[in-house]
């Protein structure tokens, strides 16, 4: 079964027997197996590894700049701030909006939010802007949240109880 061996492979056998196509093998001297261990890399040619505590930064390779992927969980951890502005990939937009509305469902933090396309023609990213709001009973509408100071809770981390 199979095809005849290539005349090119008969004259120039593959460097590794694993790369050769199936079929009759040309009569050639057996190639000794290569050692499995990788060749050691000299410290001068090895790229320096970043410190373990360094925050992930955009990678750049010449003219190409790679940004870290958008993380919905990382975004959700930021909810609770008074103002948030984030650029979201199109495929993550429904999940981001769901997380915002779920977070507001508790009633403690309420946001007015605006979604608009990012400054690119392809509509692959959207800008989500959140502004914390409070309901004004006198004005009968949502108004911008104003920090009125913090009170020390008897049950908070600084509690003596």
C-alpha cells in the first residue's frame, strides 16, 4: 500500500525519519537518533525574563504592539468605583453589560452608562463609560453621585468590637 518513494528523497533523504512520507524507504545509511535533550542556551542570547511581580505590559515586536487580552473578570472587580471607562472587544460586550446590570441589581451602586464604538472603522471594540448616580427625590431623576464623606461602621475592619 502507498505511493512510490520520491526521487528527490532518494537523493536527499530527510534529516529526521519522522519527516519522511510513508512508503518505501530509499536504501541509505541509517541515521543515528538525536539526543532528546535540548542544546543549552547561552545567557547572552537568552532574552531576560520579566520579574514575577511585574504587571503585564503590552508586548512590542518592532512595528507590532500586542495588548493583553480583555478580561471580563478583571473589569468586574473594578465595579464599585464612581467613574469607569473601558474599551471592550465586541465579543465581550454582552457579558460586560450583563455584569454591570447584575452589579446594579443589589441597589447599592447604580450607574448611568454609555456605550459607543471605539475610534476605529471596523466596529471590533466599544467604549463603555460608567458614571455612578443617585436618585434625587426632589428632582425626581437620577443625578450624579456626590461623595458626602465616609462613616466608620462599627462592623468594618477598624472595628473595636
